């Protein structure tokens, strides 16, 4: 594990950090970006919606039908990370549609995919996270789909992991149920802060899990792809509102350190 060199002073419990404060530098240990320039991808979602992507060096031209239909073709920035030899994590921090992000994970061997859409709500609603998320499984047009269809998973329930995103970011996650996870900041500007928030876990492939959370106290949500196989790496993105009230997209990523697992003897969590 990387030797920490940041201050480990506890944060003021009465001063909750804003999204942009804790996210600064959280991509230090992220896997490198991958070049998709010249590639095109067509996806069919499980509800019949369609998504077409044509990648350039830094931007992607895209259009959609169905659930998040576009008015013609849009152009937005993107970033892509090859998380495994045959699996690519792509995020569109959308500028053409306000306060929205689209994340696609696809396999070049099984031709399976999943799509996550994150949208910041117009206003706060008591008892609900400000940023909402929707999920779909999908197939690509690159070949006949094979293997397990991506979908909701209970595999992480009971796991307790540490996540090292930078020399100054260390967080602990405990996966409580199919709907919630608990977190605490062990090192960083949020040190000592923690909460239990809404979460979603989908299995994409053996050892590869989409993990998403939606916070209550801060207007922020994230999309992560955890590789709990041999690599023990995670690649993610955030969408949230800064201290100045502006929407902001951030990249993230780092190392995973499993530190324990519990199993329930009879009645299981939801």
C-alpha cells in the first residue's frame, strides 16, 4: 500500500465538505485513458432503446432512441479506460444536456454491455438523493452476445474494503444490503466523516462489478467499476454540485484492499 503523506487530522464534524473539495485529486491512482479514436459502437438496451457512439480523439458523436432519446446527433467529451484486456469503461460528462452523465461498460469478447445514466435533479426533495441514476443491460453490434447478462447482484453484501485513490484519499466501504452501503473517510479532507447512502451493484463479469452510490447530505453520485479479481483496481466518475452551486464531473480511480467479509447465518439483508 502506498505510504500516506497527507495530514491525518480529523475534519471538523460540523463542517461537511463539499463535493469539489473531497474530489480534488481522487483520480491520482486511476488507470490510464484508452484511445477509441475512429471506433463506432451501437448498443441495444434491454428496454429496446438504442445508443450509437462514434468516437474521435477527445469527443464522441452520439444519439439515442427510447429511454433517453436525443434530438438528432449530439457531440460531447468522453474518457475511456481499458479496465481489462477486453473490457472498456467509457464516460460521457455531457455538456450538450445540462447536469447529466452517461456511462457505458462493454466487452469486446462477450459483446455484453451496461449503461448507467446519472442526472442531477432540479431541486432537493426531502429523503431522496439529489442525483438520480438509471441502469440498463445491453448488447453491442460487434458480434453475437454470449455469457451472463449483466444485472443486479448481491455478491458484495457483507464485504468490507479499503479504497486508496491517492496519497491523500483513503476510504472504507461496507456493503450493507442490496440498497445501501456505509462509508467513512480514513484519510483526507473528510477524515472522520461518514454516512450510509443509497447504492446499486450490478455484476458485469466474473469479479467485475458496477458499484454506484447516491449521497443524501451532498448532491453527488458516482459510477464505479470494481475489479475484484486479480487486479483489485477500481475506475470511476462523479457527478455532483460544487460549493458554488455548479454541476461538475470528476474522474476517479485507485486500488482496492479487501479487509474482511461477514456472512449472515439465516435471515439475509434486503
